[in-house]
C-alpha cells in the first residue's frame, strides 16, 4: 500500500501529515525520515495529522511512540490530529491513548 508524509512548519510548530499505511514495510523508512526531521528542532509542538492514515501496524505504533519520546525529550507537545476510528481503537487496545494529546 502506498504512503506519504508531508512536513508543514510554522513558528515553533511542525505538522507531519501521514497518508496511507504504516505497516512493517513502510514504517521503518518513515520513522527514519521523521526522526531525522525532528533531530535538530526547536518546536513547541509536533502534530501528527492522521486523517488520511488508512492503516497502522505495531511498527507504526512504534513510530508514534518514538516521535512522542523525541518530542518530550525536547519539551514539545505531541498531538495526534483527526485520528480515525480504526486508529483510536488500536490506540485504546494498546493503552497508548493516555500518552497522547488529541485534536
């Protein structure tokens, strides 16, 4: 399945728009790209826009967790924007819902 990620930067805020599928094939590549983009940043907030995310596997959840860990290490909020019902159910089932802010 196809995927893409787009970065939108505003003053002290970065939004990563995730589209498609975060599965065992795509997630490691996306994770490397995302974490590299966040490595040298000074953002107050990181938004993961999930409205066009069709599917997420455990490797995709690891990406979310690592973005959260990186953001918290830099004192940034990490917010999941517009997660669909499938993503919400996966986050609830894994106990990750409480770790993220939602918008």
